[in-house]
């Protein structure tokens, strides 16, 4: 109370040796080490005090959360604030500090919820103007973020539609190229068939006019001479 934590620490340590289940000693010793800038030691003491489960457990958990926050252990700090609130839902400062923590982790709506409860529990708190300003800023930020996301989604939809249209145009163009290639092939096949037929006609193959070799009348000769058989 006289802001002399260096002198208070050994006295409280001795008291804790004498009364290891006195949760108030854990509470005060945790505060002393917090004042001395030793959050690790403060957290160690407060964790032990929280295990006792007495009437000051909510405040001990709250102070433990503050030390976790001082050490940058955000997740653990939020968990301890939440546990403190479960033990004692009237701890307005726990809502305030948890809200501030959630602002840092960009959980804006949850922070607004905590600020709202804080103002309900402590309507005349000196931080009220700052809290109300913060809530207004958070709502504005959330609205801007909502607009930004909507714009991003619109742009994404338009880009997806452009890709779809481009793919459809390319598919149709590919189909036309395939159809044109098929048409040219068919024309080429028809020209070759016509050429084959033309050559075949010139050979008489299509009219059946080709004569058998040696079968023409002009090739037949009559032999009336007699042949003597020579013995």
C-alpha cells in the first residue's frame, strides 16, 4: 500500500511459508511481483493461488490474466479473463481488459460485446467516453470491412464470369476450327474420290469395256493347212 514492493516481497514470501493456503497472500504477493516488473514470477504465484479456490479466486485469475497479457501471451490471457468472469461475473474490469485484448486480435464484434457489458456493469466508469469512442470506431471499421469484402466478392464474381465467357468463346472457336478442319478434310476426300473415279473411267473400269486378253475376233486365225506328222 505504501508502494514499497521491494520490502513487501520478502515479508509476503515469509508469510506464505507460514500460511501456504492463505489465498490473500498469493494475491498480494502476485501484485508485488507485478509491481517489480516480474510478470513470470507473479504468474507463478497467482497460478498457485488460483488452485486454492477461495473467495478471491476471481480477482486472482484476473491478475493472472493481466500478467499473461504483459508477457504477450494473448491466448492464455483471454482464457484467464474468461475464467475470472465465470467465477465472478461482476468483474467489470475483466470485461474491459478482455475487450481491449480482443481489439488487438481483431475480434471486433466480440470486443464490442464485452465493452457493452462493461458499460452495463460500470455505467459511471471514468473510461466510458473512451469506451464509447472505441465502440464507434470498431463499428465503423466493421462496416468498412464489410463493404470491402463485398467489393472483393463482386470483383471476384466478375473475374470468374470473364474467365467463363473467355473459356466459352475459346471453346466455340475450337469447335469452329474442328468443324472447318473436318469440312476441309471432307472436301479433300471428295476431290480425291473424284480424281480416282476420273482415272478409273479413263481405264474403262466403271463401264465394263475392258476386253479379255486374246478374246477379240481380230486375234482369231483359222488354220486350214494340213499338217503331216513326221515319224
